[in-house]
């Protein structure tokens, strides 16, 4: 009898395993950016572009750096128990005067701001930072500084893409990109997004990307996440397994 009960318990467990596998909710979703900005390298941290239509990465003709910040509120969109299978970043590069450069995505380690600054023209020169803007020196201008000038981020990139001529670009999913998104889902208070860095060893190679304020909706930053959700065991299944286990204990004590 003990063997029969054990086999029955295993049978129920097997049925649940097969059923849960069949009920896994696999899905893909595109998430819009919740904030973005450009860090313009300056000695006084006076420039930003929080509300601008574009953001920049690379090095100018005078060899001053440009870095982009972008964040996505994944916890507001994904189920809390989602398991991230893949994550890819999509941006549209709308202006360039140089050959291709590698642009790397780095996870940011402290919070930052998107203020009301809005540069004129092509926006490459930036605008005067407003209260709450991220700048080269500030996470939140004018009073909260980065730990290091240029932003606080993990030095090892989560992904890298070669950015050449004008068009759409994808930082294809890597284990680290997916891990970043999973971590943000699990701990939303630690979601500070990514910083995009590249081309700083040269000059005159900066790339202009459309921001979340772009007038062309299709060109705005997007985070594409593939995820699955495994449902919890039903009360009936748990109850049946519990009863069989209890019966097994009573039988063994008899």
C-alpha cells in the first residue's frame, strides 16, 4: 500500500508538472521608455536635454563626450511573477557624420532625472540644465552629484551594437540584458535604466538617436521583452497531494 500511495503522489506531481508546462503563458511585449536624457561633457555640468527630441552618444569634433540615459518602467507592465526569457533594446539613429562606432549599454547604478531642458536646432549643443536634470556632473541638477563624472554605471557592458548609417538599431538580447530586466522587475526601486557609451576614443563620431519625445512615435526607444509566467498549483491539486501524503504517513505508522 505504501508503494501505491507513493506512486499516486508521484503521479499527481507528474500530472501537475505536465499541466503547468502546458499552461505557461509565453508572451512578448514592447515597453516604451519612461525617461531619457543626454549627458554633455562639460567642466561645470551645466548642459542637459531632458525634454529634447533627440539624445546623443559619441564624441564631438572637439572631442567632448556625449552619453545617453534611458529607462523603462518594466514593473508597471510585466506581471510580478514573470520570468524574463530575453530582452532587446531598440533605438532609431537619425543623424551621423561618421563611420560606424560601437555603442555599449551599461546598467546604471543610481537614480537620475529628466528635467524640462530642451535644446534648440539639432540639439547637439544641449541646453541649460533645469532643476532635476541629469548632467555630466549631476544625477539631479543642481544638488545631487554622480559618484563619478559621466554617470554611475556597471563598467562591463550588458550588450554592444555597431552603429553606422541612419536607421533602426537593435541591441540583441544577451544573458546580461535579460538579467538586468529581471532584476528591475524583482526590485523596481533599483531600476535606473541603462547608459549608452561609445566612440570616446576618437572625435567627430557622435550619433543622434530619437528620444521618447520624438515626434515620430515609431522611432522612440523601445524595450522588447519575451517572458513566461508559470501558474501556481491549484488548490485542488495541492489538496489531493496533501491528502495522499497524510494517508501515506498514517499507513506507515500503522
